[in-house]
C-alpha cells in the first residue's frame, strides 16, 4: 500500500546523515535531535507545545491521563476507526460511547454526538479519518456548550488544514484541547519504527503530559502521579525532521494521485469516490472507495493476482469487535458504519506513485468491474 523504499532512496543522503549524527552523539534518548524535531513540528503546526512520545496509541492514552479522566467517565468517539482510539478509553476504564459517521466523509457526525451526550460525558474524541479533518467547528461548539474536552485523534491527518467560517485556518490536531498523532512508518509523516506526539496550546496540560510520559515524575525520582514510559527516540526524531520538511510536498503528491483515481472512477455506477469536505484539505492518508453491487473479496483477489495491493479499512465496526461487545450496542445501531465496513476498499496511496502505476491500478479495477 506504501512504497517506503523508493521514498527513502529519494532522501537517503539526508536521512543517513541524520541517523549517523545521532549515533556519533550517542544521545539516543531525549537527545538534541528530539528537541530540534519538536521545535520544527511546533512551528509547522502553529501550536505552542509538542510532546513527543512512543506511538499514537500512547499519545491518546497520555492525553486522557493528563485530563484526569476517571473510571466511568463517558468519552464519545466514532464507531468507524482504528481500534486504538477505543482501546485506550477501555484500558483506562473510561466508558466508550460510540456514534455513527457521515456517509460521505466517513468522519464523526456532530448530530450523533449531540444525541449521545449525558451528564457523565467528559470528552469527545473525533478522528480525522483517512486524511481529512472532522467537522471541528460543530464539535467545538458542542464541547463549549456541554463543557467537554476535545482530544483530536490526528494519527491519519497530519498536515491537513481546517478552514473556519471566519476565514482563519488551523492545522488538524491543534483545534481541540489536545491533538494526538502517530509516526508509524506508513503514516503521512512516518518514521522508521514507532513514534508519536501530542499537541496542545494549554500550558498546564503540556506540563502535565510531559510528567505523564516520564513515569509521572515531577522532580527526578519523585513520582507525584502514576505515569507511563513513552519516549520518541533520537534516531526516529532525526528521520522525522528530514521528512517534516517535505510533508506538504508529500501531501501534494498524494492529492495528485487521488485526482488521478477520482478522474478514472468518476461516474462509475459501482464506485463512489471519496468526498472532499470543503472545510478541510484532504491529505489522503488513504484513498477509500465505496462499492455498490461489487463482490469486494473477488475484486481484492483479482487485484492481488495482478500484484496490486488493496485493503479494507475497516472490516468490522468497533461495536462488533469481539473484545468490545457491549450489551448497550447491537448490530444495526450504526447503519452508516456497518454499511461502510461491508462496502469500502482502499487502493495504494503514497508519495511514489507514478502515472504508469496509477494507470495500471485504475485500469485493472475497471477491467474487473466491466468484465
Ligand atoms: C486513527 C488512529 N488512531 C490511533 C492509531 C495508533 O497509532 P500507533 O500505531 O502509532 O500506536 C492509529 C495508527 O495506527 C490510527 O490510524
């Protein structure tokens, strides 16, 4: 689905130099490379604080710990996302409250959020799925009205902009109280191992998150809180610094691949191309189509036989995952999510797709559908 090798080869000299510098310095943990990347990311995002951590799942967990959410507090999130979003809610013994998504953007539906708010609700976790920002203005309005925290799961949309009604723009992940991201290798800003970061403009939350990621330690060997050990290592930070400088260029390449796909599939009666929500610029973490009357399994097998990978993100709605079965929910409760899980598939999406590859992929999809 991604071509990390050719991307690496295109920036090899800079990446190798960055890695070698860290090795020469032997400052493997919290070295100058981490600080330098952190500053670059703060500047890129226009956010006051970036707290690096070990992965996107930790980022979400640390955010909820820093907000001091307590067992039984309800946290509203989407039923159509990667499991990590709900996993940390469950791990902290908070109560995940799932809501359905918009059929066009696949992002959480603010009207469904409003219906799910109870006196126990403490936070909303919108996920900026597949690379475009959720409807943050509506979500922030609900949060203000009901006094809720907003934690943005921005693991899939780093670099996406959100356009406010008043003409201002903010980066995805910097609108709510806290934003969380993942630097997993296949992410839009991916490192060569695991990595993550948390963003905030709030002085107290930033301070608390730095304490939480470091074993709850306020002064060396004095632990005022129960924390975790979650660090971004210096080699990953050096790699990320090189790739951050190219993030907008990478997003443009992804968008142009998406344009190619859109053009090839537009008006096809069995395919719905991904909607582009006008208040966000899509950074296409995934290019996801909704099928109609298509044997999806056969299509994926047909593509695989022609060495074209295709994936289903996601095959099972959260409320139907075995570990998350809950008497509050039953099949049919989230019809949009359930329909998407049965009909979507994603095509290769990365920075190295050339016209020839795109033509080969699209032609094979159309050949399968038109045969
Ligand atoms: C929406 C979403 N949330 C959370 C995560 C977790 O990130 P990580 O794999 O770095 O823990 C991911 C990525 O895998 C994701 O896509």
